[in-house]
C-alpha cells in the first residue's frame, strides 16, 4: 500500500538523514571526550508522532533501533519494517500487552508487577520472547516508573516470571540544572549495576550528554533527529 518516500522535498523535517549522521558523529565525539567507547552507546530514534517516511529515512541513514510510545501508532507505522530493533517506551496498559509483545522486540517501560504479569502471559500465548527493561522513576515530576528503592525487587519478580530483564530505563528530570540531571542519572547508573543486563537506557534530546557521561548504553532521541513532533499523525 505504502511506498518508500522518493523525492518528497515537501515533507516536513525532510533532512532526517542529515540529522541522523550529524547526531551519530556528535555522539561519537562526545563519547570519546568522556573516555567512553562510541560503539558502546546505541542511538535509538524515537519516532512517535513522526511520519513513516521519516522513520524510513532514519533507517536508511543507519538507525538500527527505533522507539515508540503508542502501540496503535507503531502498528500502522512499522508495517514491513523488519531490520531494526523496535522498542516500546510508553506507559504499559495491561489490556494492550498482546499488541505490545507482537509489535516490539524490547519493552523498556515495565514499571509494576501487573505489567510484567500481562507481558509474560502475552509472551506465552504468542510463543514470543521479548527483552524488558525496568523503568525507574528518578525524577519528582515523572508520573511513571518504579521507585529506585523498589526497582531491584521488581527486577527479581520479572525474572521469576521468566522474562529477560536486560537493564533499566529512566527519564531525566525536567530541569535546566545540569548537576540535578547528572545526579539523577548517577542514581540510575547505580541501580543498573545492581540489576544487571546490557542496557542502561538514559538520555533524550536535551540531556543525552549527561547521560553518556554517566554510563548510558542507549540514548533515546526524538526531536533532535526528527524535528518537532506533529500534533497528530497525518
Ligand atoms: C518522547 C520520548 C523520548 C524522546 O524525547 P526527545 O526529547 O524528543 O528526544 C525519549 N524517551 C521517551 C520515554 C519518550 O517518551
């Protein structure tokens, strides 16, 4: 039904490929400046409320991981996209667990036992395995995420459900104070070392440098790659 974008100079944010390549070199340069190995940090393109054309362009430019917050949006947009890892980064509604497990490879936002129960059940019904991350709340104004104190217990619970827990995800505080941001990410890094796994998913467009300095292995970047999000999808 849909064909890849070709010669669509009229598309909004049509310089996605340029921005992806610029972001990749900026990330590599910054990683080296804080004595990190650039290849130890993955760049996840957050494609929520961006058109499918932008997603295809980002993948053509080398993006290997994409993230979405709404399962319905992802279902429509990801049709035929098979060669990248798909990350669910939105709030988990338990009645959507089957759809989430079907559409995504990694579920980054597991923040309570009931979400784990629903995902484990969906995996067993669908005969599918997914990787999960525990979403930790490191910011007073974040609505979701398990408290840092309860995070290790939630990770144990999920592992007893036979879910693969591959690390943690957190959203930085909504603050301009670089020290506040850094302290929150340090807390996330400490928890990551306790919980284990391969993925510390911290850092977005406005705070990825602090996250990389604190050990992030995956930054989740939306607006810096794709421009402003559309109010609704076209
Ligand atoms: C939207 C979103 C992002 C990307 O945010 P930007 O500031 O646009 O880079 C990353 N992580 C989560 C969980 C999000 O919801």
